[in-house]
């Protein structure tokens, strides 16, 4: 009996504990990436024409300039522009940009030579892709810089255009040329 037990143990005890030898692992086949189509940035289409006429002489209107009211309107327009930067939907952004444009136009009605309103209106038109109106406002800013009383403020505003590379991105050379730099 002991011999039979040893014979059984000898045949069972020599086998691997977990079965036969494992299969040899193979490296997976390398998959080639599909060729990527060139991703093009969407082309921005600017409106080249401008319906507004910014060349009228404000003296013909015989308005008494109201710089205090104009500054308040510019501040409200700036608040709308800042709100548009934080808005999450495109509809909200467009609505705030339109409100800002309206406030800047009203500021220019109250004070036709307001440098800040002129520059801010050009920037607002730029956001609405109104290249023609933005260029017209920049040309108006260049004209304002020729007036002795306003040249310091206007030249400072013109210099700020050169300092801010994010402004008038799609037509920067045209914008710089419009202000005479």
C-alpha cells in the first residue's frame, strides 16, 4: 500500500501546481493613426461697408457738449462689454455688444469729440465683425488727434491700439494704418 501511495504521489506531485505552462505573450499589432484632415480655423467674414456717416461736423448740430453725461454713458458701455466677455451664450454676448454700441453712440452724441467713446465704439464694432465701421471710427480718432486740445488724449488712445495686440486681430495692419501709424 505504501508503494501504491508513493506511485500515486510521484505522478501527481510532479505536475505544475496551476496547470501547464502559460502561453507566450505576444506584442499587440501596432495600429496606424488615420490620416488627420487639416483642421482649418473658420474664416471670419467681416462686414466691409459701414452704413453710418461719421464725417458730419458736430458743430452743424448746434449741440452743447455734455462731457459728464458722455463719460457716464461710456462707463455703462464698458460695463456691457465686460459683461459680454463673461457671458456664456452667443446670444447674450451679441445682446451686450449691441447695448454697448448704443451707449457709445449716445456718448458721442452728447460729446462728439470724446476720445474714449470713439475708441471703445471702434472696439465694439470690431467684436461685431463690423470692420468698415471700426476703421471709420479709427480714422475719426486720427482726426481728433489733430485738434490741439484733444491731441494728448487721442494720441494716448492711438498708442494703446499698438500696445494691445488682441485688438482688431483680423485686420490689424488696416487698423494701424487708419490711425496714421
